[in-house]
């Protein structure tokens, strides 16, 4: 859970530091908006992404075909510059008796993306979670 009050105070301090007036009309509610945005962008902190894959089905007949979820939009926050980045991910795995619904894969991506992150590590972390929980014959995230 993100503590929004220190974020609001920091935004006020930053606006003052750059020489602007945080009380002027266009900026009056900016600290609150920024703190809500950060609460959403960082909502994955403290959540184990393995918990997002909580509905697993044993399915012996699904051993030969790859499960693919394509074009899943995501957004995250670059940990180096605290600037947002976004894109589309494609996730796939070859089941070995366990399957998860597409919504669970999407939720796993969201949990991993909603924290300070870099794209290169993010995709690997999602693939690792899929591998850990489903134990497929193979998994990939791009």
C-alpha cells in the first residue's frame, strides 16, 4: 500500500524547487493527482506475483499446444528516471498438465509491471513466475 501523504508533500516541494507556485490555479490539485497516479503505478509493490496465478487447472489433454496471450497492454515506471513506459506483452507457455486462464497471466504481468522496473527484467520475471507456478515445458514473455 502506497503512503500518499509523503508523495503529496514531495510534489509540493518539487514544484517550489523548480520555481513554480503549487497554490496557483493550474497546480492546486496536482499533488493529489500525482499521489493517486503513483499509488496506481506502484500498486504491485509488496504483492507476490506468484499469487496472481491462483487458479490452476489440471488438464492432461493440454500438453501439445502452446497457450498464447497476445497484445496485452501494460504500463510501468522506469526505476532509473521515474518516468512511465508502456507497451504490449505477449506471453506463452507449453503446458505440462497445468493451465491458467488468460486473466491470471494478465494479472501476473500487472503485478510485476506496477513497481519501479525495467522492461528487460520485467519480462523475465513474468516468465519465471509462469515457470515456477505452472511448471510448463517452456515459457516465454516478450
